[in-house]
């Protein structure tokens, strides 16, 4: 079942002989699992783990050394040779056989014995183990570098799969054929390097003129292999070097179809869609789309990603089957439900009524929040003694709200609910202030600063927090630049945006963008707080706290004038009953103001503390606190390069100026990139 490709010797992890490859194993993972009697859940879980680890670390080869052998066939082919198998700049992992052996001094003599024995080895073994002197000696003595061994494999193949960079350069200088086909799969050295995820080797071979569009014996080009083996950094590099994201293999399957069919989980399907892969392309043979492939493989996560990207549920394959038909064939109730639900949603979204609702969804949501908030207060304020009647009316309002939000509101509207509730609260608090409290307070001049401060809310809503934007061309140029510098590192490269992140930038999954000097994603703003709107957000928190205080003052003033309260006579319960009886609306507004003041004042104190004392953002502080928990002996949070002292931190943040006494340092955080690409891995600052 598994294709024949090089294997490693179990002793030392170097690829030396023929056995099985990984690709077929990954492709037929499910079959293998079934034979082994494992449940689908378990297989799916281990595959997901496999995918996750690869994705997070950007390097698959060494990330699954602990999984059972049949699924990978190797586990640390570069150990004993430093970090030869890793993409430079990636964090050395702390698990797996490579580290175990590297950390175990008892293993060292064994390694030396290989090196000593190398002087008598044949050229193939010397190439596999990277004994350069021996290889050069044999080539100088007349060995033809183009010669294939008995397994039909060239020296360049062995150097490529074992990531022997110097040997590749040497063999190329001696006339090796860069696109030599070899092995049972008729693969080129580039195919072998791609399968292993040796990005630096892929770059080297492309520099030597290797053709990434060549197909191997199974019909896969380099890009297909990179996707199948989930080496996404390699896939990104190949695409940036001009490989089409929708290039078909010999069966007409695009990388997206292969990902949807063969890799369980949302990645790399999501990655390919972000790289503008066509979701409705069909293969040549069965005319299946990517969604057909995902459904056939029972790949729910990939199907979900495809549907989100707009994949058609009505597309028919060569046999006239739609993805929904296939979901019935594979007996997957979850997929059937998902596809039918999307189909109904799409039919509904075509109706004129829904389109209008969708067009003005944010306005309608705001209107709904305002009306609901008024209704609740108005019902409580009804001139009726019956609290039962009021209770029933309130229940009716809640039922209608529930019905409307469930049937009309999509996820984008639901994310807007806290923000619209806040706006509605502010509106009714302002109305209450003007109509209920203002007549009692004569010094109206005090009101004026309020409206000025509330404008900070609007500013923090409309100001771009500092989203990092780049054109497609910029993204490709960045991938090539970083890969060739050996820095395709998740700490400075965002795999979601395919962009180089400025220092202090973070990717926000809710906004689906990288945000400069990101503090956090605020549900009250329904957006991110970053370099450009952080100041407005803090001003907004301050205004809200102050407004809350004014509401308290207005309420107490109103009660003292309009209600007969006497704590000593009535007791706590008596006062409460009197407040409810006096004006339920004022009490209702008091409670709302209290809630908003609570969260705003706590957030404000926390924000001011971390800005002034540490000079950090919330996400940086959290990240450093986590690091401190792991390494308690590490230095204090205050000792960070962004902390310029209490006064200067405050001056910089609020951009304060005073007659030359102090002035702020103005930094555009959307443009601050780390100067040295290969900064030390221990530098936590660029990782937050
Ligand atoms: Zn990003
Ligand atoms: Zn966000």
C-alpha cells in the first residue's frame, strides 16, 4: 500500500534505504487505522494532533517522532548533525528523539565512531551521513556524480533528503543533474527535500535550477507534496516563487482538493483558501470539487472552512452527485445537517427582505437594543401595581428578542450585541440625565464636558487600531525574503496573513488581521484595541467611569428630592421598596450605570497601571506573566525595553506636551520591524 521511498536506519535516523514513504501512509491513514482496529475518533484526533503540531512548529519532520511508526517511518533524520533538519530560526524543540539523543552524553561516543569509520565508507553512505571529505575524495578519484546506485537513486537525492547543503553545492559544481528522476516514485531531489520539509534545501535546489512544476511518479508536483506533508512554510515559499495555488496534479486535483480529502482538520485547507485557492474548481476525472472531496473523506473541519469560503453545495460531479448527496452516501449526520443548513441559509439570504436586513444589520441591531432597553425600563415603570403583569410582559419581550436574534442574526451581528448594548445604555443614560436629573441641578455648565468626553467612544470605534496591510505582491516578496534569510519564523511571520509582523504586533483571530501594538480585542468596541486607538479607548474608559459617577450623583439627588426615604425608620428593605415605588426607571438606569461603571473603572485602573508602570500592552503583559510562571527566576516585568519610566511612559502614551518640559516620542508601530532577522530565540519580546 505504501509507496517505496527511502527509509532511515533505525540506529541513527539518516535516510539510507528503501522501505516506505510517508505520503501514502498519510493518505491512507484511515484505512491503516481501521485495520489496526482503532476508532475513527482516535485516528481523527491523532491526525489533528499531527496537523496541529506541524502547523504550529512549521516543521513536520521532527514533530511527530513519538507517534507509532507506521504513520511516519522516521523521527529525527538529522540528529547527530546539529540542527541540519530544521528551518533556521525555528525554535529547537524540546521533545522527540533528536533532543533526547543530543541531550544524552552517553550517545556521543557512538556518533564519533560513525565519523571515524567514515573514511572507509562508500560514497552513498558517506553522502547520507554528510562525510564531506570522504565524498570529495571519492569524486576526485573518478566517481561520476551522475551515476545512479542500485536503487536507481542519485547522490543528489541522498544529499537532498538528508539536508546535506554543502554536498549538494559540491555535486552541482561537479555536474550533477538537478532534476534527476530516481527512486521507485520517479522523484527529483527537490521532491525528496519537499517531503522532508527541508526549506533551506528546497531554496538551494531552486537556486540550482530545479523545476518545481515537475510531477513525480504519482503525479504530484512539489506544491502538492508540500501540502500533503503539511510543510506550509515550504508551500508558501513555492507559491511565492510562482507555483500556482490551483495547479492540478496528473488527476487534475488541486492542492486544495488534496488538503480537503487527505488532511483531516481545518489546516491546510484554510491556509490554501487564504492563498486565494479556487474553492469551486473541479478535478478532471470525477469532476469533484474540494467540498466533494472533504465530504467523501468525512473531513468536517475542512468542509466547514470551505463552506465559509463560499463553496457551492449544488455543484454536481461526473455522476450527478452534489456534496449533499455524498454526505448521505457516507452516512454523516453532521455533514448532512451542516450542508442543508448552509443551503437554507443561502436560499434565505437571496430573499429581498433578508437582503435589506443584511444591508442595514448593524443599524437594525442598534435600534433593537435601544428599543429593548427602553421597553424593559418602560414595563418596569408602568402605572400598574401588578408585578405579575410586568413579569409576563418582560418575558414576552425577552422571547421576541430571542426569536429575532436566533433567526435573523448571523455571527457578525452576535459579535456586535455587547457594543450595541453599550451604545443603547449610553443613550438612555443621557436621556435620563437630561429629562430626570437636569431639572434638579441648576449648574448646567457641568454637563458640557460630558458630551466632549463621550466623543472618545466614537473615536475609539471609528479609528483603525493599526491593522497591518500588505498587497499580494508584498506578501510574496516577504515570504521569499524571509525564507531565504532563514527566518520564516512564526514569531515574526504571521501564517494567517502571510505577512511579516512588525514588533509588538499580534494576530487577532476575531478581526482576522495583524494589529500593530495590539492590546486586546474588545467586545465593547467590537474590534481591536491597538497602536492607533488605544489612547482613545483609555479616554473612553475614563469618560464612562466619570459618566457613571455623574449618574450616581444624579440618581441620589433625584431620590433625595422626589422620594421619601428614611433609612433609620424604613430599614434597608423599606428603602429599596420605596426606591422601586418612587421611580422604577431611575433605579433601572442606576443599575445599568453601575454595571458599566464597574467594568470600565476596573479596566481603566488596570490599563493605567500597565501603561504607566510597565509600558506594556495587555497581551505583552499576559505573555510575560506566563513566561514568568514557567521561569520564576526570570527578571522583573518592569525590566523591559519598552519601559521608559513612569513619567515618560505616560507622556508617550497620551502624547502629552508641556512648554518643552516634556514631549512624547512618536513611534509608528505599524512600521517597526526587528532590525536583525535572526534574533535570538530566547528574546521573548518579539514573540508577544
Ligand atoms: Zn496576522
Ligand atoms: Zn480584533
